[in-house]
């Protein structure tokens, strides 16, 4: 059974924006402040676990929204937001390239 698109293009954009707002809300409420993550010890396992839980919760929320809307566009837009937020918080947690210290914890001079 094919997933038929039942929304107009303008409605898909509105529902996609709702999915992005949902993802930002989940990450904003489920994780510590971004500046605190940057200033913390690199590779904090609690931040990593919180990021994973926020990603799983976001996938469930965006997936449900896409199924209700019957629109793969909503899932694509929401999935892009999930990937961006996950990358952003993992990069903040693990440093510049994943092996170095974060910039906030390095000495000034």
C-alpha cells in the first residue's frame, strides 16, 4: 500500500515546520543548556545518553506526525532537523573533531 500524499504543498510545509518546532522543543527540554555542554568535560556519558533519548523521542514524534499527515515530506523535514540537532549536541559534547578538547575548556594563553 503506497503512502499517498493528501496534503497540499503549502500544508506540507506548515506541518513540516511543526515537526521542526517539535524537534527543537524536545531537544531544548530534554538536554542541558548548549553552553553548559560546551563548557563541560569532553565526552560526558550523561550528555551522550540524553542526546540519544532526545533523538529517539524526536523520531517517534516526527514519525507519528508524518503518519497522521500521510506525507513523506514531513518525515524528511523532521528527520533533517533531528540529524542537525543530534550532530550539534554530539559535536558540542565531543569537541572540535571528536578527539580534541572543546574550545571552552582550553586555556586562554
